[in-house]
């Protein structure tokens, strides 16, 4: 079945359809009107059914757009049916002025304009759809007033405009819609269903604008309702029918381009929802001259709708900004946090040490650093497994958090089984006192497993203090001094505190 749904087989059928249509006009003689309307009605109805078929097959991303095109085709088919009624049932009806069929032809552009003006972003608010629906209703009323020079449902004598004016307005509408669809196609940066939709829509609208403009010109110049040129009206719908029944194949291995990389596309994407409001605004300006109150009221409505849309979009933008700011803060916080213990990580430690070093240069306050290492942690890991080692790290981190209560100090996991504490405005004696308090508290936790050789978990600590930081020294020197003190504590038997000045703090009784 798919083999037949290709340009190779469908184009000859379309050409045959067009040829039979032309032949029926030439050979039918006095019955040419009846013969041509069969083809003029059949082609758009086939396109309408093909569009409805695409509505059922399309995903939620494009179903809204295919539905709008189906509504547009239905309005066009309605206009053609009304024209056939006038020509076949009421042959005495005047062709020199606008009729109800012309309104249907013109209104077919409203759902197309809505498709062009609707945002292609995933998030589409129902409020905007209701606003656009209100604009469509008002636009339809203005079109009626423009064609008949009277407000509908008012008991006044209508005064239809000449068909030449209708033809010119129809040509302007067709070109406007074709340009709008082309601009929307230009903004799409992927090769998905929406690009496929706007590619078909833009192609159909340009073909329709060309052939409808040629048809209107010949109709006005020749002044005859019947001729071979009537076959021109079916060409756009034959193209659309073929394009709609050919299966869509998504283009793979195509890297999408972000709108931010194409400023013009970004501008069109953001400005497209205003297309409908602009069209309504222009129609209202035309009506002010003859129907002042209707025109002014429509202008006010267009401004109100634009204001509601702008306020809603601004509110959404502010909420998005707040959400992004909160997400950024959350990501920043977890990027500075150790995943296992919940305390600060090495990156946060490095940033804070550099910041406190710079602050110490300005304030001339001492800065101390503690490096803490769990004794025999590898034996604990090898004996009881990594899960037990992780539990040990979590419990020690929780205890250290309680032992380092000052908000200006920083407790961090330095790496593996090592922890670090930055003590601001703390001299060597204060740092040594806190380090010994930590060592004693950890040894009393009794968090080791049942192995008699590891009845308790202990810490070794290295302390380094700088009387006040200066530009002649660096934070790395403070780290190196604390690391050498820690190495000395390990070498001298563990479970002890050493300071860089080689003052040894004896092991306290616990």
C-alpha cells in the first residue's frame, strides 16, 4: 500500500484529474457549469478528508494544527458549495457583488491565521486559545461588515461591495497567509512533525495564492463565470491531497539548532502570536470610517487582548526566572556538598579557604586548619566491607558537625577518610584545643564493629595556624603544614593531635 503513496504514482493521477476537468469544461457545452462544479467540489473535499485523516494519525504536538487546517478546508468547501448553489439553483444571482460564498472563502483564512499565529512551543495555555477564538469571532463579524456594509443581525439594508474589491482583498489575504506560514517555517529548527506541517501549509498557501490570484484576474477581465480557467481552482487542493496522503518520514541524524543561535528566528517565534491581533487591528481601522463605534470597539478589544497576552507571558517569564534561579541555587548547593556525608566537599573547602585567606589579609586575623584522618580505616573497610566503612564516615561526619558549631567555620570531607576544618579568627591554642576535643569525642563513639582489634574508631589530627595571612604566603602552604602535622601524628602512634610547630599533644585518657 505504501508503494502507491508516493509522488511517482500520485502526480499522474492528479494530472489526469485536471485533464478530465478541462475536457469536461470544453465538451459539456451549456452544461459546463454543472460539470466543472463536480470537480471543483470533489478536490477540496478530498483534501478535507485527507486532512481529517492526518488529525487522527498525528501526535498531540501537531493535532491542534492539523485540526485548524481541517476547519479552514471545511470553510472553503462550504464557500464552494454556496457558490454552486447560487450558480445552479439561483442562476439569476448577481456576480458583480459579494455573496455569502465570498465570506466563506475569506473566513477560511481565520483558522489558517490562527495556526500561523499560535506558538510552536510545547506549553500552550488555554487562555491564549480563548483569546484567539474571541479575535476570530470579531474578525468574522468585521469581514461580514466589510463585504455587506452592515452589521449582521441588524435590520438594515445591506450594501455588498463590488466583486472586484472582494477579489483584491482575497489576493491580499492569500499573500499575507503564505508569507506568515513561510516565516513560521523559517523559525522551526528541527525536522519533526511541526516542520512537516508548516512545509505543507506554506507550499499549499503559495500555490493557492498564485492560482487564486490568476483565477480572480481572469474572472474579472473575461467577465464570464465559465471557462477553462475554472480548472485552476482545483490545482492547490490536488497538491494538498497528495502531500497529505504521503507518509511522513522523520529526518534522522539532523542536529537541531536552538532558536537562541538564530536571532531572526527567535524574533519571529516571539512575534508570531501578535499576527492575529495585527490583522484584527487593520480591519478595525478600515471600519472606523463607516462604522465608527464598531471600529473603535474592535480597536479597544484588540488592545485589551494584546495586554492580557503580554501580562500573562510576563508572569510566566517571571515564574520561569524564579524556578531557574531556585534550580541554579539548588544545583550549586549540591555541587558543594559531599554526596555521602552531607557536609561540604573538597570544592567547597578550596573555595572557602581561598575566600577566608583573602579576608584574613584584610582583617589581620589568624586562620587555622585542622586535617583529620580516621585511623586504620582501610582495615575496617577490608574487614567489614565498604557499606560498613560508609556508615562509619556518615556517623563521624554527623559527630563532627556537632563539634564544629560556629557558623563562620567550615567542616568538609577532604577526601576518602579525611576531613578538614577551617577555623576563622582562631589561633594555634584554640585550634589545638578543638582538635583534641574532637579526637576524644570520636574515640567515645564506639562505632566500630565487633572485632576486638577495632573496639573503637579513632582520629589523628594535624593542626596548622597562620598568625595572619599575607600575599607572601598562600593557602596551599597552610594545607601543607597541616598535612605534615597529620603525618607526624600518624607516625607517632595515631589517636593524637600534632601541630606544625612540632609541639606534641599527648594522648588523653578516655
